């Protein structure tokens, strides 16, 4: 994922992934609310950073 602010490796982050309905075969999009830990952060150019994170916890909700 890309972001504006550099994150330290080991930092806890929260993010949401939208799973499109047509891809997963559901009637509506599904949102996955995640809590994770940064395992890598590098420059993506244009003052942006690319982050790799491990998902440690998640909850699923349907997009209205």
C-alpha cells in the first residue's frame, strides 16, 4: 500500500481493504477492517512511501 507518511518497521497500523462484489461473488462489496504491523517501508517516489504489512487482526463488514 502507498501512503504519505513514512512508517517505522514494527509500527501498528489500521487499514481497510475493499473486496469488490463482482470479484468475490457477493451481492455487495465487502470491507475488511485490518490491524497490522509494518514489516517494510520504502520510497515510492513523488514523496510517497510503499508499505508492506502483516495483518494481525481483522473484521469483515458489508459495504452499504
